C-alpha cells in the first residue's frame, strides 16, 4: 500500500489517509510517498527535501526520538505549532513567543528497559509501537556523565532480572533506581555494592528501597543544594530547569508573597525565596522533605512555608489565595483543572502556569481566561529535543 504523508501529528508521526482510513507512520515527513508492508519499516519512495540524516546510529530502530530526520527549522516550526493548535482548539489566540531551545548539554536523566537477549543482558529503549527492545551502547542526546548508563542498566539486569533502570546525573555522581518486574525469592541485594563501586555510583535503590550508597546525591537549585529523593523527578535538562525558572521569576516580577503549587523538590521555590516569601505545596512527602533539607542548609532565603497537600482533590481556595501577590503552578501532565478553577474565582493579581502538555495547558488557560485573567506572555520551551514533548510557561494577569 502506498501513502502520501499529509502532515505530522502531535506524537511526531506522519499522518496519511487511504480509502477513508487514517494511518500514523513513524519517521516520515509531509509530502513523502511511502510504501507500507506488514511487519516492516515504511519504505520511502519519494523523500522530502526537508529530510536529513539522523545523527544517532540507533535512530532507525529505536523508539526514543521521533524527529531527528527533519531539518531543525521545520522541526522547530512544528513544535511551536503544537501549542498554537492546542490553544486554537479552545478558541483562544494569544501571541505565542518563539520556541526556546533548552537542550543544553543534554538530558540529565534517562530510563532504560533491560531484557536478556541472545544470552546477554541488554539495555535500551523499545522500538516504536512495540515491546521489542532496541539495545544501545550509548545515547547521544544524554549528558556526558550518562555515557555508561546502558552498561549500568545491563549490569543491574544481571542481578535483578527484567527491569527498568532510571539513571540521574546529580551534581556529585549518578543516582540509579531499579524497578524490577519480578525479583527472585532471595534477591541478591548483597551484590548491589558491586555495581555501585564498579561504576562509581552515588546511590543504587531497588523498588524504592536503598540497596547501596557511597554518598547522598544532590543537585544545586539557585543557591541551595537539594538532596535527591529516590526515584525523584527533575526537569529533563539542567538548561531546561534554568530557562523555566527564569521565565517564572520574570513572570512573578516584584511580588512579595508567592505560592508555588506542585512545587516538587523546589526548582522554583528555592529561587523565588531569594526575593519573596514563599508557600510551597506538593503531595509528594519525599520531595517536600528534600526541599525542607535544602531550605535548612541554604543562606539568604526569605521565609518558606511548606505544606503537604493533594492539589487535585484539595486545591487552595480563594480565601487562602488572597494571601498571595502571585501564584505559580507546575502540575503533572494531567494539568491543574481544580486549582485553575479556584484561581479563576480568586483575586490573585498574577498567575504563572508551567505545563508539560499543550492540551491540558490550553484547558487550564481557558478556565483562567474565563475567570477574568488575560495572557501577558506565552513561551514554549523545548528541553525534549527531537520529541513531541513540549514545556510551556504562561503569565496571566487580572484584567
């Protein structure tokens, strides 16, 4: 079957139609004519002039990156349009700034699948739309500190069997978290130090339990050192975190009291507290404990109040929100609908919304707009280069 690719969808696949049926064809480009054969990669019959040679040797089989085969200019245009289209679908048309490239030195965290293949433990990513492992020896979009991440993950497979291994490049070493699918009856945790010392790791944990540690990994945020919880969440790149934080700080301006909602380990709260009183709220107790430790060890910060709270079920209500000059929220992919509705009823002057999903952001932005807020700035930030994942920072002010 031959198809002509009409456009690139929101997941990075080429979209086509044939006899009334839609098709999503990975690693194709608009205008290309491709032939599909069951069980095989699409054959490019007529390549696009915008097609380039991918820089990664695993790209053809790996399901990690989606768009290395596209010229940077066309890729950047498409990625910004993901946000524009999501807003258009809601009937709102703010001025969207140019896309900010925040890849920096590369991604500082990676999650690898580990399986046994041909008698050897291998680590890598799944091939696109399959459960077949594409083993790799290195990933060129990671920071140099993660060069050995595949070897580390494979070594964990030899101890714990089929597993997923998350490796984070902290400021003082590598933090490795293993999620084992089926641990043996007597898992060889006593051998964990072998992997720890072989690769000079800071910490190794298995299914949320500490297995071995030489020192506690930390990352620097603003002027503070934040001890990382096991299996902690960080922005994908250091530059991405810095760019998002810079936009947040610009957004709150001279606010003296700020609420940082869905604060995590404090990438915004710790920087905001250098100039304002901050109330930081999140449901993750481990993240909040790390943030508390970072605040205790930092100097020169204004008072920071911490609250463990599920903002999906118990958002801050208008009576609580009136205490703040500005509110920042950075929810998971699902967005912050309940909190946005409470903000829409509040008198807060400035709201800064940070999002990792254009669709949920557009929904929350619509709620704020209907509640009387106007867009001041909307900025897309690309820290997940060559993928369909996009960050957004938007500043809203009371009309």
